[in-house]
């Protein structure tokens, strides 16, 4: 459905050339919800704008549904209005002088050949029903709440019935509670309509909960592309591990097959590749994978003695700082746990939860 090959974007500035996108390759299957995730300035929005035709790449090739819309070698650049796509912007781009109905109808009125008024009314009504804005037709757009404006922008995008929808951080202007409610509604709607989506965000939770596949970008490159579970549980680099959620890092070196010596002591891990004896590596452990031993705790794994240094109640979790040997790690527990500073506890870390990184 969507194919991007060796995409490159270079901007010229007073301080020299800036390589915003460096040879990005993407293939999005029909009906897939694909997310570009990364920090500000990593190139994700520039990549999306190139796909939409709002930015002209320096080099590369872009295909939509088998049709070439950009080819740097052949000097092909199909303008935005001729690409069969819909787009939802971060700012929503809603026209304040128009009603809800006219905002949604605008792209339909600009289509050629021109649609009949009755067909426009039917499409607008269907789009507003899908986003639960039926009955708001005549309301001025500025009189909608933030969440309603986001849904209005989505209704305007889907009314064209394009097979591809591009979304540029559309939830970033919503408050935390509404953002949590809206992300699952948005994914469900896109899936129900059978659209292929490319979604740009810097929010790790959005990426993990909405995407079929996540591409993590850094400095203009895709550094890992995997399903959300693999991105979280099996990061391929220190950057990806630290960008997706909280994590503990322990530097050390391998002393035997499946064993690493760290400041917290010897840790066994499940080998996933060859690590030469004496190699300097980093062990990455998620805070929720440190388990204090109780009567019912399975003891299969690394057994370590730790001292509780600090305990912070965060509502849904209890976050503890613990000292293991010369290392200080973060551990997340159920809030009903009654650990307190100064407690000495036995902790188990399963072998498969110790991820070994070489970068």
C-alpha cells in the first residue's frame, strides 16, 4: 500500500546542510496502523510531510497503492491534491469561520468531478456519525471542545474515503484523560473503516497501544522497526530501550556463556546471539521485572539481596529505589506493597528479563 525507498531530505541553513532524513525505507501493508515514533527533530514529521506531498524530498522514491508519487531520479513529484490521501494535522487546521458541517464538506466541494449536494450531505452525515458528532452540524467550529475538534478533523479526513490517512500527533493538544480515551477510539475507527494509517507521535504510550508496527526514529534514521511488544521487551539499542518507558542499565562484561558481571553482581541471561567472553555489554532490566521474594514468588532466576533506599507512591504503582551491591536500580511494585526505606529484601530477576545490549 505504502512504500518509501531510500528517502533523503536535506535542508540548507546558514550553518550548513542539515540532513533531516537519511535513507529511510518503509513498507506499510494495506490496513496496517503504522507509527513513526521518536524525539523532536528526529525526522518523523518530515517523513510524513514528504508522504503527503507537503515537503519535497532531496532523493528517494515514494509509492502509494502501487503508483509512484515521488521519484528523485525521474523527477516525478505528484502534487498533494492529486495523491489519494487524507491527513489530520497536529493543530487540527479547522476553519473557525465555518460550521461543523461546512468544515467536513469543504474537501468534498473541492473534488473533481464535482459531487452532487445530496451526496455531499450523505457523506458528511455518515462521517459525523462515525465520530459521534451527529447533531452538531450547524454549530460554529470554535464552539467545540478540544476532543470534539479532534474528532471533527478526523471526520473531515475520512469523508473523502481515501484509502490512506496520515496523522501528525493529532492527540497532543488534548489533556491526559481525554488523550487516553481518544487513542483507542481513533484506532478502532481507522480499523473499522479499513484505512491504512501512518501515525506520527513522540508519545511512547500512544505508539505501543495504537500501532501494529512501530518504527523508532533517531537523527533522521529508523533505528528499530518491530511490533509494539518487541520494541518494549526486546529493544535493539540503548537509545530504543531508554526512549520506550523506564529502564535500568547495568554496564558490565561477559564472564561465561549467558553470564554478565555487573555492579549488582553476576547476572545470568538468556543468550540471544553470540557474546564473546570478556565483551563489554549493557544489561537492561525493566523496573517491573524486579520481583521481591514472598512466599508465593517463583525463585527461578537471578537471586539478589537489595536494600530499599526510597519509596514513592505514584497511584497505580509503588516506585522503589533499591541498592544492589554498588548499583542503584528502580523497581515498580503493586501499591499495596508495604516496603519502606531501610528494608533488606531478596529480589529475583528472571533470566529472560535481562536484555543484553551492545550499543
